[in-house]
């Protein structure tokens, strides 16, 4: 068993909508059925008894070890607490090679699980030990370490429930919601609207105290002190008991409460001074600690927080009592559980000493022994939900406190006897306000109900009907993708939105190219969705990225599949038939928004038309011929169709019909260029799917420019010595068929073609290119370039020549080495009235060369 | 024996708002000059000479004489110590860097006791200046030694540490230019601009709109670079290289030339730049890794450092850093060359008012040392004549280039700020020429800074300050928004508390959140937050801080105005009830109705030009205040037949009065009967003083544009018991 390649598919993919690990697993002949491996299953189940039942893959009823690996990787994750359920093992065309896919929630955890699964299988093969508990512990630790913490997680889950897409920006708690110009960010319980100035104010307790007082919020009287003597003076002014605390501390560090005498005050001052140079003394308010969570202008949760404590039973020592409390399975080490273990450290011992106890004292039955002054969950405190008990006047004061400091998400610490009564009636007060408050105590209080605080935070960032998405159009197909993507972008731009576009030339934001090269993969798509100035995205979705990583988005509003054709990179990545390729390109159709999403499909391409059954939304079909059976039945059902209606492109739905005259779509050259008509139909359908008005579409079609500058290598026309030159990056049989059709529609005395073949295609596909040309052109100039992509010198030329055998029209064939030389050769031969198609390879260089020759005259 | 004089401060009043002297905060001191009353300055031998020698800049004080040197002329001819104290204190404030012009010295009814008042931008600094002024004057009188320079330096340090910083000051001044009030909230640079519900806060170059998360992103340089790059902005691409074998490959992948530096180095130690050859790259790696941290290989960006300040999506200022070179003369060492060719520049200095720093080769200025070491020099090397030595690659970013920034570069900087999420950002970028797009020259954005310093744009080396404060204020307040909430100031010798309460009720009925500070407490809406006298500076001030206050009704008592000044700078409405001619405040030397008039008029003086003074026409003294108001006047009264009402209405003025059984709103000759007296409950119990309070409140509500229906409903449902 050998794992030759592991990929993380981070979005919807060929296999499922889940994030998954995909591995290529090569099994020996024996490993193709575990029945050949005596005792393997028994040994395996002994090591991992919880692994699922095996199921054969394929019709041969055999269970390959690859499948065992799959179930082990899934099972290990599931038993480590990850919510995963999906896995699959698929045979490939090569015997013994399987594709194994296993869902993950955290990529690193998935990868580790896959490694551990291999170790497990190997140990069962070799009959060596496997420490299941250690493996699960390792997975659990890693998962806890990297997955979102409970506070952030609660907000993210609330967003997901509202259909808001999210993306983690760091390995920590920073998360982006939504796309493009609709994006928002959080960092744990901070939003991107949380003011830095407000946070700085909340850090300064003296300033906060002054501001809250000005806002009419009850606060303990107090002041900053200069030194220990001044602290005592302040305590006497204010009146004992007092609290001594650092002016800018947090999480209760250095705070001493209920200071009643000079000695305690000096100790408290020292503790506070150890944390901050600036110390304040303030009136001690008797009562409980409450945390009120204010989000927006609402009180969304409240908890009473009790410090860690034990109750004496007259038998056990305090140390033993703490152990007993900590043995509660709800008490964990970190933030993952609703309670944390009580820390029995120096701070606890100091606190005990204040109560005249030691670790080995045995308190009498019923005596409450407090182990810490602060009630933070992280040091073993408990939280009791009291949200429903908060008196409206108390809630109002908390909201006023948050507003005064300027925090949109704010934890207000209140000390009072009871939240059932107004603070003013019980000498209660607000002692602190906190930015980025912890949410765990409200999500999973130790006692009482959990509160929907994530939902509350999301509701301040997105209204109920918002999901942070921008219109997203995905385009796949074999030919015409780039022009279609550009035209759709142009139509959306004409409608007044700022468009981000990816295609095989680059990434474009508002028409400006920000990245070059083939950008039809998920990384470029993600970049567009990250860009803050993008109101709509049009993304060419090529197979490579889809295979490598899956989609960059969870769903799209419109999925356009132009055509499937044949021969485009078949043979790579276990994709050997057009049907396999269709499965891949169908992924965007499978992931249109349920119900509201629209797939735009070519009705005349049977494989594309079949994708309709995979679409969870609705379908718009387009075709040259409205009488095509798929079109007729679709239209008869009152559904959307786009077709050529004599001298116009028509869109129709039920009784609605609108015509766009071809004469007003310069791209089609008055309808002469068939493949551009198809591109225009797909684009019109996509724009219509986005509810763009016909008048706007009309306007956009009319002023869409398609030349060498805007669409390099896409049917770029030049005039040279009275002849028409057409430069195109046609590189597969279907593209060439379309080009031939278009060239045939152009009147010409003589037709010439300059062509080469890319070495990484299949022989039959290279040969087929020239077969198609043979019947249309009079003169053929074949060329080969330096870069033969792994083929021997002359091999490609030979294939091209084979394709020309028996060509009816061709009168003359020449063979040239070098693209520029081939172009020059053609230019030397063209005469007025000729049409010369130049199939260029190095797009930018060749276009520049042609332009220069044309300019030189 | 030489006579010994003294200046005895009887009382020091920090006037924290508009007061009887001036619209601005001031320090008032009551000084008993004792026997100096008999010894004006011309009778004190040598005093003039010593004073003018110690503080020669006193020549700038025009004083009452109204000409250059006016004050010193008065000293020469003879003036009294109180007056001298005023000018010396003012001058010490100036020398401490706390510019202030206004001052006054007035006799009181007690012989030898003067009230001296000086404009004060900071109470602590003014108090210190006052104390030094006293000592200085006495030393000049008695001809004893006085350390003038030392004291001025101490005051200057004090002002530097206690006053708001220059960046903050530029924002506050810009706000002031737009008539937006400012309140300092702490001892640092936290300022509130605007009042109540209309306020914004700034903390130097951060605002209440500055996102905390955006600041966190800025603090994470890798994350910032990743985000910028994903949106297509050029950054210095780079990677951490583990060992020397990989460094050349990494450099080639990134693209030559490269910079190699320790990942967490500082002061440029171990940094090598502009490397293109394998041998150099490897040597540089060894140098950097010797610093003990990981080694970073980055694309070398040729050019100068620039700082672009982005405010609300626009570049509002840009500055360029400059490399400093010296040219050898074959004689001087680098120390000397730096002194003679660089530090001699008058723009170089140690404090922040100098746009350029002094360059030193001391041990603690490693950057310069490393720079010359890289070139094979030590501080004592003597470069050959004509040889240029780079001293500082990126010196002070202090040369204004705002007008040269290419629009694409400006757009890139604005986008960088937007990506990070900052409303105010300092974008650091490196480029050869800021007038060309970055892509054309391989320039890059190297850092995004939150809370950027503004000083380099205010105090540039080439002397063209940019209005960055204006831009920041404009980002917080739309055109025409002065950040003010309507403030209703209520004052008089009596009857104010009741008027203030009724106004508060009418404001609340109109749907606004009203804050009330008056003689019986502090109220927010209907809730009494505090009891006791809150018709004080502190009481009023609290309302202005509260973002939940849409309208503030603030009562001020005469003694409060004298003691602390008003808590607000300007108001929308001033309501003056009564001036009881028998009322005196002997403790404040207020004994006559005219003196009292001068106290109460302060409330009318601060009415905005768009505001209204609501004056009691039945009180002669109060009615006399009408001409003092910058805005318009509404008279109120119980006697419709008052001549003053007729006169005012004849000029198109507004008035509210009782005529027969009705309360009438009159606008010029037009009359609206608002309320029939019999509709007011408990009318039988209401005496005239209550009725006049209601009428005053009606007038104030009218001044606030509260609708007649609301006013009528409010008055008709009024309950007077509380």
C-alpha cells in the first residue's frame, strides 16, 4: 500500500460538497482484496474496534485495503470528536490504484488522521502494536488547538445558519464573513466596527469610571492613587471596604477586593502595583459579580459568576475537596468544556490563608471556602445564567455603559446583591466594561440555559435578509469561457456594479488587471472574493483548480457551461472520457444556490444539456435553434430559453420575449461569427439570470469591445495589404471547428492557415486539428516551436501532416520552425481579398509581432 | 535696610469655560500686592532694566498703549504689580510654548487687591507660570538672582508633557475652525469633538471609527502583506530561508535583486540590500543568521521610503524620506563630515519641532553605524576627497510630495487602507518616483500603520504644511455639521430651576432625549440620576459628555459663572429669568446691579449667531441684554403692553406673553394664541412666578422649534409637584 499523492479539497468538488482529503492509493495485487491478507481484518479490528463495516467498491465485491484506510481515517476523526461522516474509495482506470476521499473539518486534523490511518493499517498488516488512545488524544489535541474557539465558533455558526460564507484569515480567531464589498470581519467577540478608541477607554478604569458617572450609570466612587500612603488616604476618603486594582489590568489580575484594614490595603496595593504602575482604589460593592453582555443596543445575556470554591464536609481536606470537584467530567483543562478545573496554586493558597485555612485544613460541613477572588471560568469559577432575571433598569444601565464607552460588543461587569432590582436601590454599580468579552459563560453556562449570543452578534452585522454575498457567476466549458466571462462582466459593469473577474489571462478588478497568467483556479477566485471593491464576481472555473482544490466558493448564483466538446486535456488526472470531464464541469451546476440559482446550459451539447438534472436551482437553456427538442420542451414548460431568432438573439420565458438584434452585437460581426453568437447567448442568459434589464443588456452588448488589446488571442482581426488576418489561440478540435465555421462565413478569394500543435495533447487530437482544416483552407503553413512539451523534434509536425492526408481543399502545405517565421511566411504570401487564420501559440509575443508587421505596412 | 515686598495670592480660580472676562478658559488670580500699591514700577530702581533683560520678548506686548513695546513703556512710566504679573505670566506661557494673548488686571474694591486673569490652555501649566512670574517679579524688584532660562525650560517641559500633542492639536484646531467644540477627556490626547449625541472621539490619529480589528491586522505584518497581495497590491515578496544551501534558490525564485535580513532584527543590524550575485547572497545570509534569528529573503525595492496619509479613502498628504550622504574631503573623518555637512542644517534638531533629526554615530544609533560599516568605514575613517558616503538610507520621512503623487499610487494607498479596514492610515511605500505607477518601477507597499503620526505632514522639512487635521475632521463631520447639540443655558437670580424643568419636559415631549443639570439635580429624561445642586460646571459638563443626550438644559448660577465659568462654549438658547437688583455676591466683589449684569450677560454672550436669547421683558436689566446677543431675541413677559415688546415686534422680533386669558406667540405683528390659561391645571394655585416660568419655557421651546401642538400639550398637562 503506497499513498502517492494527498490533496486537500477545500471547497465543493468532484466527490461532494464537503471539505475532503483526496489521496491516490496504490495497492499491491494482494491488497486489492483484504481476503488475501490472512487475519488482517481481525488484527485491525483488535486495534480499532470502532471502525465501520467494510463495503466493497465496484462490482467485483472485493474490499481493497484502500477502503480500510478510508474508513480508518474517517473513523479516527469521528472518534476524536470531529463531526465528519463522508468518505469514499473509487477505482481508477489503472488496476490497483484507488482514489480515497475522506471528509475533514480541519485540514491538518484530516491529514494527521490520514497518516495515523496508514500507521494503523500498517500495524495490522505487520502485527505490530498501535496505540489507539494516543492517536485519538493527538487528534483531539490538534483539533482543539486549531479549530475555532467557542466564542468565535458561536458567531461563525450563527453566520452559517444565515447562509453567510466565512473564511478564516488567521490560524487564530480572525474570521471574514461575506464576500467582496459586502465583507465584514470579527476577531473573537470583536467586530470590525469595534472602535479602537473605545477599547483603549475600556482599558483605563479611571477614565471609564468618570465617563460612566457622566452617563448616569452607578459606579463605585474611587480614584487613582500615587503610592501606598495615598492608597490608604483614598480608602479613608471613600470609606472602607475598598477594592485595590491596577488601572489598566484585565482578567482580574492584581485585583484585591473587600479590603477592610490597613494591612490588607498594603498587600493589595503591592499586588496591583506588580501589574501596573497606576493603581486605583475604589469603593467595594458588596454582592455578587454579574457579567452583562451588551450587543448593539440590546442586553443579550447575563451571568452570575462565582469564584472557584469548595464546600466543607467535615471529612476531607481542602486539597481533597478540590480534587473531588475537579473530577467532575465537565471540568476540562482549556476552554472546550463548560467548566474548567479549579487551579490549586499559590494564589489559591494565599486566598486560603486569608480565611485562616491551609491546603490540609478540614473545613466543617457546609463551610464555603473560596479559592480565588475572581470568578473567571478559566481559573475554575462557575457561571450561572440569569438573563431572564435582569431588571429592565439594570439592563438599561448596562446598555448606557456600553454606549458611553463606545463598544458595540461589550461585557459589563456589575456588582450587586441581585439583578432583580435596580442598581440604585441596592448600592450596586458597574465596576468594569470589557471589550472582546468571552462568550463561553453565556454559551455554555455551568448552570442554566445557554444563550444565542453568536446570533445576536451576527444580527448587528447583517440584517435578517442579508447573507454577505455578492452576485457570483461561475463559467465552465471547453471553448468560449474567456469571452463569455468578459462579456458577462461587461454586462454587469454596465449595470453599475464593480466587477471582479478571473479568466485564463488574469484577475481583473473594475477592468484593471491585478494578476496575470492563468487565473482560472480557486486561489484567484478567492482573491476576487476577498477584494473590498468588488460588487459582483465572474469567475472562469477551470478543471485544474477544481481537481486540485475544489471550488473557491460554496455556491454560485449563476453557473454557465458553454460546451463540452472533446479532446481538451483528456487523459490527465484519471479523467479519460468526456463523461468523466462532464462530471467535473458539472460541479458548478451542482452548486448553484438551491431554488434561486440558475444554470445556463448549452442545449445543443447533449452532455451539457444533461447537467440540468444536477441543478438544484432552475435552468436557462441556450441554442442556435429554438426547435431543438431540449429547447422546445423547456420553453413549452414556460421556462427560460435563449436562441437565435432570425437576425436576433431572443430571450423568452412563458409569454415574455425580448429580441437583441445581431446587428447591434458587434462581437458577432452581424451574426457572421457563429461561436461568438453562442458566447453572446450564454452571456445574455447569465445577465438575465442576475435580473439585469434588457435595455442595460442591449447597451452592454452594443459597446463591448473585443480586440487584441482587450481579448488577446480571441479572434483578433487585422487588415494587412487588403487581406484579413485573424489571430486566435484555438487549441482543440472544437475550437478549430468553430473558427473554421466563422472563417468560412467571411468572404475570401483564398483562405490561408498557420497552425502548430501543442505536444501535451493526445496524438489523435493533434491530428484531428488539421483534419478539420483540410476542407476549408487553400494554403496551410505548419510550424513547430522550440518547446515541444516532451515530444521529439518533428513528431508534432508529422501528426499535423497526417491530419492533412486526403484533404480536399488544400493546395499547398509548408513546414516552418519558429512561430514568428511562420507568421512572416504567411504575410509574405497573402494578397488583397485573402483571409488568413493564424493560430498563435505564444499569445502576447505573436500578437505584438503581427501588430508591428501590420503597422509597418 | 532694603524694603521687602510680596505678592500674595488670595485665591486662584481656574475658569474652565466662558466667563466674565473671555469666551475661553482662563486662570483668574486674586492678588494682594500689599505695599507695592504704593510702589509702581517706575519707583522700583532697576526693575525695568532687569525685567526687560530677563524677558526681552515682553517688547511684543502691546498692552493698552496699542503699539509695539507698549507694555514695557508702561513699566518704564509706572504701572502696578498686578498688571505686571498678568504680562509676565502671559509671556512665560508663551515661552513655555503655550501661546496665549488675552489677559486683564482689574482693581477690586479692596485696596491693593487685584483680579488678574490670563487665557489658559492648561490649568497646571498656567498655575506654574503664575508662580514663576511671581518669583521672577519679586527677584527683579529685590535685585536677587533668578534662573530665568532654567525656569523657562522647566515650564516648557511641563507644557510639552501636559498639553495635547501637536498632531492632536492640529485636529482640534481644524475642528475649532469649523466651530466644532472640543473637550479633553484625559491627561493624554483623548479628545471629544462635538457634544452629547453628536460627538466623535479622537485619540491622536485614531478616531472612534478606527476599527480595533484593523489595528490588529496592521500589527501582523505577514497578514497585512497577504491581504494586500491578494488584492493585487505590490509588496516585497519574501520568504524565510532555513539554511544557506537554499538561499540562492530562494533569491532567484523571489527575483533579483534581493534584501537579506534577520527576521526579528532591529536597527538594520545584519541587513544587506540590493544583492544580485550568488556569492553576495550567501555572504549576506551568513551575516544575517549570525544575528541568531531566522533569515528573511525579500525582493529589493529600489527607491525612497514614502509615507502616504490616507483619510477616509483619500490620500491627503504624502512625504518622502531622503537618504543622507556626505562627500569626503580627504581631511575630515566621518564624525566631522556629518557635523559640517548634515548637522549644520538648521532644520536638524533634537525636539519634534525640527523636521529632521541630528545624525549621531553614538553607540545607540546603530542604524547609521551599520550603514557605514557596510561600506567599510568606521566613524573615524577619512573618506577621500570627492567620495560620497551614504550615512542614512532612509532618514526622516519629512519632505512633502503630496502634489506629486500619481493617481494610481494614491488609489493603491487608499485601497491598502480599505483592505486593512482603517479610516486613517499611514501607508509606507518604497518607490523611485512617486509620480509614476508602482508597477512601472517595481515599487511596493511595505507597511500599513494605524494611528499614524501627523507631524511630518504638518512640519515638513520643506515647509509646506498639509491640512491633515481638516481632512480628519471632515471624515467625522459632514459639511455644515458642527457636532453641536442644542444647549439651553438658563440663568438669573431666581426662578431658573422651574423654567429648566419645564423646558426639559417640552423637549422630551418633542421626542428628543433631554439632559438637565439644575439646582435640584441631574436628570436624564425623566430619571433623576443625582440629587443636590447640579447647576454647576461639573453638572453641565457631564451632560455634554453623554452620547445619550440630544438636548442639554443647563442652569448656571451667578457664583458658578464667577467661580468656574460656563460648562459650554456656545449655546443655542439662553434663557434669562430675573435680575434681582438687591442680589449681591460680596465674596466675589459683586455688589451692584451693573456688576451682576456683567456676570449674567456671559450666558447671553455665548449664544450662537443661529441661536436665540430668551429674555424677560418684565425685568428691565434682563431686557437690556438684548443687544449683547449674536443671535436673535425672543422676549417673554406677563405684560403684553410693555413698550419694549412693542418696539421689538415692530422690528419683526418674536415675543411670548400673556394677554387677557391667553398665552400669545407673536412673530412681528402676527399673533398666535397658544394656550388658554384656564386649560392649565391647578391654574388657581399657580402664582405669577410659576406662570412666568411657564411662559419663559414656552419661549425657549419656540426657540428650539418645538411645534406649537407639543408645547401646548406639554403646558396643559404640566404637573408642578415633583
